[in-house]
C-alpha cells in the first residue's frame, strides 16, 4: 500500500528515521536550554498519576518551529488530509520515569469542543527518545478512526476519557498496536484514532514533540482555543540543521 492508503486504512503510519540523530540531538539540547529558562510546563492528571506537558498555539520562530513547519511533516499531512493544513498547536510530553500514561481517547474528542466541525485533523508524533512498552509508548487501536467520534466523559481527574464500554468492544474488533519506535521516527495519526499509553515503568524518559494540524476548510466557526487558520509558511528540509 502507499502511505496515503496506509493512513486511510489504519488511521496512522509510522515513518522511520524521518529526522536524523543529529537533528534530534540538536532538539534535545534546545529543550534543555529552554528548561533552564523555565519553559512553561503544566502537570496533567490521569487515572494512573501525573505527567507534565508544555503546549503552545503558534509555530514559534525557533528550533521548535523548524520542526513543526518542516516540509517533511507538512507535505504528507496535506496528502493525508487532502487539503491545505495549518499549525493547530504543538506540545512536548515530558514522560519521566514513573510518570503516568494517558487514558483511552480521541484527539477529536477534545477538539470537537473547539468549534471544529469535522475531524479533518491529525498529529505528528516525533520521538525525542526511544519509545517502547516499558517506558509507556503510545498504544493505538488500528483502524478505529473509522468508528467516528465517540463520547468522552469527564473523570475525577478532570481529563476526558473515551466511553470505556465502547472501548472494550472495540478492542475485540480492532488490533491493539504498541508504537515501539526509535528517536527520529515520526508517527502520523488521524484525530479520531483511539489511543492511550501506559505508565513509564523504566528508568528512562520518553519525551515526544507532537505537532497538531487542522485543515483550512475546517477552520473553527468561533474562537475558543488553539489557533484559527493562518497560512503556514513551510520550512525546508535542511532548516533544522541550518538553524
């Protein structure tokens, strides 16, 4: 199958070595520098505990921006979503040893409430560290994006979790896939794809840079959260190393 066919059928596609070791090492050092400058990170509570996340709406004019607007991400996104895309938001998940996982959910389960009428949205999950079962890699239900948006309920933690009665049934019909990957690999996945992750039971962090996109035609009908449509200026293939 072509990449587009794989994405349409499975709801995700993993691209190995999309970014080089040199590029990821550069990102790693940049994150460390930003942490020393007290980069904003918020604690997120899930059913398995806490983890920290930093989120921003506009593509920043720095190394983060060179990743989030890079043609290696933007061009495939436009192919997968069949429309011009723009930067919806970016975030870094800091999943340190012992940190929690995420409960089952769809991204569009949240973004539906941000006045986006259609699930014509997707994310690119860039591995900063190697991801495996032990450190709580992403887990997806293959092809589950085809069920459409399902109900999400507010939990005591304040997070919204997908209807577990449906999840239990869907797990019988859809293959559960652990996305074990190496740093520099990138996962493209549809906003309706059901996904979760387990607690980090290793001694190593599992950090990821996640870049989320919306389509131009799906611009929110009112301003609530995240970005409205702004033409995205793509950065070229070599922009990360040139920065």
